[in-house]
C-alpha cells in the first residue's frame, strides 16, 4: 500500500475484505487524501460489507450477473451507496495455465477500477469523491434500495457532454 501511495497511483483495487486494521485504515486515509480512488470488494453474503468497503471514502462494490440479477446483501440498508458491476461467471485465468468462470465482488471491483481508469483518462483532475459521485449518479438505478448498476456508456457520455 505504501508503495502505491509513494508512486502516486490513481486507483487502488482492494479485492480483499476482513476485520478492521488500524495500519491499513491509516494508509487508506492517506491514499484518499492524496487523491487516490479506493475501490473495495464487499462481503456480499455476510452481515456487514467488511473492511475496507465500509470506509466512507471507499467505493464499495457488489456483483451482478449477466441477466442483471443482484443478490442484495443484508447490510445494504446500512450502506446503500454501493456500485454494482459485472461479477458473476467472469472468464479469467486460473492456476496451472488455465481458464475458468468465477464469480464475486472482487471481479466486479476490478471492473469498476477499469472504468475509473477510463474516467481519469478523460478527466485527470477529478477527485476520488467526484469519481464516486459520478459512479453513483450515472448508473442505472435498480430497486428502491438505491443500487447503482455501473453504466460506463452513461458515465462517458456525461463526461463528454461537459467538454
């Protein structure tokens, strides 16, 4: 984490979740203050989204399937501003030179990180908070639970219309 901050990374993908960690929290606070977007996979099947997805400056991510179905986590009412991205049955590499279809919020978080890279290519001066707002307000809203299904096309159209 320190190396990513020192090298002035623009995005950190946190495909991990677990109990709170004070040192990691301090590093993530520093990263956020220095303008790094923090994308965090969530614990979709647990009572809480997990750390670091529960941090207010992180961009928590849950996954949806190709049919658009979203398994809504039990904690969603407490942490409503999550981004939903493809993360079910994603073809990827696996050990021993193989490929397989895998699922989970870590795959969805990688998708969100890629969209943020596209956003920063067009608007390099956007802050992490501006990026999070852009992701949350330019997605396709699903249900009354304020789920924001990532819509890269809508985001890029919004950015292009601002030029």
